[in-house]
């Protein structure tokens, strides 16, 4: 039998973006007790905190759940990685730190589906409350929130050449794509503070724990929601070789993300009844939408050789990089404190959709840089280009259990590129990128196209290459979708339908994807949810 431990007012499952924000906001009332369960460990790895350490972590898949999407015909029968953070701070400890709200039209689209309290006018005050924008507060940006957001500071003449090329392709320069409008090309914005990655743990959870009413248990793998009838009253979790149960006097809140939150619901008998029965789990609440509606941003690269090595290639010399990493770790200074490049573009390939449907992430360096040293190891050829991201896929996948064992890996069926419209939009995005990279301002930086390469010309060749090359941008969402239709899992206050005292607050509740990286959206969802849970009046809607 599981051992019973103390009760708490709230139990939060997951110390990622949403869980950290909830602990911070709910814990403002010092009379409230909160338990945060995190399956990962501490964030002592220096690579987490040095922004340039991201690539090494990705190569090693450090602090990662180890999930992969299953091979499918639509993506050339390839296994595609599904990196998700398994460490305090969650994916904010391993992502590329991009801070992108998406487009106002994304949230107004949610409102048009009946989620009127999630319009952009309602979301904007929570975006602003979250952040401390380095260039100061204004009517769009927050200036004194917990999370530090800074503009990219990389210096490379190629970036200016990219911007000039964009201006000749109906992609004008945009000073702040999180401000008045998103369309155009602008310097990236990153969650970095004083030269170090600013994770959700640093910005929210540690300050919350300093108050004394938030308890964090690490390496605690949640295995089941315990129910009293139709009321959630606790969490069972695996910790230090045994099952333990914690009770919640007020609510249980799932913040495990788009993969782990639906898993925990299904393990607890909440989900598609037929699927639960297949796995010998007694269905308690039949919610067909749990684990369905899975979507992610898919991307392909357009790259070529760079005739003369760029500035970052010189920094990759072994001795220089060793010094740079040490400077970043010890003093938060030097070239390792910012990612090279840092230029984003947002464009409307299909204008009728109403929001940008392609994101361009420009690279001034190779996607697989390698250290070098004279006479010992040669540098790899320098590469530059752009990553073309599909922002609003029509294809859908699902998260499914492999068995009733909570420690078994899930079945992730991405369903990527099964809708032909997705292929067509990506193809148009690649054509746009090729056209832009051929502009005169880039002549001195452009060598030979390596990807997709000169042999990929026809629509058939392009489709085949996209299916063989596309990978996710690691933005899974939608698997516990908020809504009013029959497939919705949570209502507009993020309460799980048919269950009392149980909410989901993370990327899984997004009805569909926003136009860009999703972390800023998840932080906003958690900020807004914290007021809903506390019964506080929502911040005043802000129409601009």
C-alpha cells in the first residue's frame, strides 16, 4: 500500500514552465501550502545555464524524457525525436530560450471558438505581467515581471544582409515582434538574465520556495491521480523505490506538458474508454479527447556554404571556446552568453488564414558546429541559411499508452504531414527562403546550396525531400484541449470535464498552435490560470 504523507492545499505535477508560475502565484498567499512534484532532478549542470551549452545538451539528450515519435509513412518511416525537459524548470532548461507570444489573431481565434476569456485583449495583461523586457515597459511589454527577456546581441554582418534581403521580399524589418505587430523580420528575443539562461525555475519556482510554503520533491514520478468518487484528492507517485500518496485539500493541478499530462489522466481512468480498456484500465470518466489533437511545428532547413568563415567559426577554436565557456559560467560574460544568429521572420504564405503561417529562423552558422584547433583538427565548412517552420499544421496525432505500467514509455503518433495542405505550405515556405537567399545583399555570403540542394527542383522532388527531412521544433500542444465541443478535455477555466478539483495547466490545453515558439504562451496560460484558481478578478482586458 502507498504510504500516506501530509496534506497540502494544492498539488502541482510538473516543475516546468506552467508549474513554476503556478507555485509562484498561488504561493503569494502564505497561508496556502503547495507541493510541487518533478520527475527530473536538480539543474546543477553548467550547460543548462550557459546559453551556448544548449547544442551540447541536445546532442547528448541531457535532462530529457527520451521520447520519440514513432516511424510513420508520412515522414519516411523515420523515428523523430520529441525532446522534453526532465529537470527542474522543465523544457525551459533545454530549449533555445526564444520568447515569442504568437500573433494576436491566434488568441482571437480561440475566442471565436467560444473561449471568449482567452482573446488577445484578455491575454495581453498576463503576457506583460510575466516579463521584464530589457528595453522597458510600454503598452505591449512588461517591465518588472519575474522573467527576464532580452534582444539578441549577436554581431555578424550576415545578419544585416539577411535583413536587407528580407526587405526586398515583402518581409520588412520589425523592431519588436511581440509588440504592436508580429509580421516581418526582427532580432530574436531570449529568456536570458545577466548572461545566463533564465529558466522558469530561476524566475518563478526558487522565489516561490523562498517564501517557505512551497515544497518541491525531485525525482518523483507521478503514477496516478487518486479519486474520491468524481473528486480528485491526491497524487500517487514513485519516489526512492516506493509508491507514495500525497493529498490535496483544494485541487490537483497537472502541469506535465502535452505528453505527460494526458498520460497521467489515462493512467487514472480518465480518457478514451476503449483505449483504457485495451490497456486493462477501468474507465472512470470517458473523455475521448484525452491524448488526441496532438500537433507540433514541423520544419525543414534551407542551407548553403559560406565562402568566408563567419565570426562564430573563429570562436569555435578549442582554446577560445574553452575560455568563452569559462567566462560565461563564472561571470555571465562573453560570446557563450548568447546564441549566434538570433533573427526571426514571420510571414503569411496563405494570407487568407489571417495570421503568419511560416516562421523563418535564420542561421549564421552550421546547425552542427564542431570545435577545431590548428594542426590537430580542421574546422567543418561554415554554413548559413534558414529554418522554415510550419506554424499551423492541419495534421493531427495522438498520445497513447503502451500499457498500464506508468513507467512504460508512451506511444507518440505524430501524424505529421498527413494533411496535403501542410506539405504545400512548407513547400511554398522553402521557395520563399530560396528566393530570399538568392538576393544580391547575400552574394558575398552565399556559396553552394547544400540543403535541399540543386537536385531538388520539382514539386514531387520537394515533397519527397520534405517527408525525408522534416523534424519537429519541439512545440507539442493540444492533447488536453480547452473548449466547448465534445472532444474538449478542459473547460475555459481549465477544469477537467467530469472531475471535480482537477485542472490541467500547460501546453496541452491550447486548442491549436500559436504562431511561433510556445513557451511564452504557456507562461501566459499559467499566469491567467493562477488568478482563476484563486478566484481573483481577471486583469483588465487591454485592447490596442
